C-alpha cells in the first residue's frame, strides 16, 4: 500500500487520535487539556432579570422548585450546564427569554 503524505489538517487529526489513545491507555501527559472556568452565578439575580417567579423559573429550565430555592439560599451551587446557562442569563437575559418563549 502506498503511503500518502498528510496535509496539516489530517496530521492534526492523527495526532489528536494518537493523544486520545494514549490518554485511554493511562498516559495523561500527552495532548492539551482545555479548562473552562464559569464564574459563580447569582441565581436570584439571573431569575429576576427574566422576570420569573421561582416556580416559573424551575418549570422553564427543567429543575425542581427545591433546586432553585437551594441555589438562591446558598445551600447548593449550580454545576455543569446549569451553571453555564445561568451565566448566559446574567449576561443576556433577553436572548434566553426569546428562546424560552419560542420553545413553548
């Protein structure tokens, strides 16, 4: 079989695959780790920017009312996708409201 010279994109993909395989085999030293830090969010402020009650907020975003209350009272902190969504709400509540209203 004839070996073809890889272009930049193909070589990058191949390196990524090799790094992924090395990682799966326990070699965490290869590759690049990207860490995204999402700032803490004031849930009550984010909810109020949308003009929603706790109950409406919970229903619209698929979490329980208890979860919203726990976030707002500082007993728990939102994590993962919820934290990202809340950060987006704080920065651009109008866009989020538009999406929520169009999804209904």
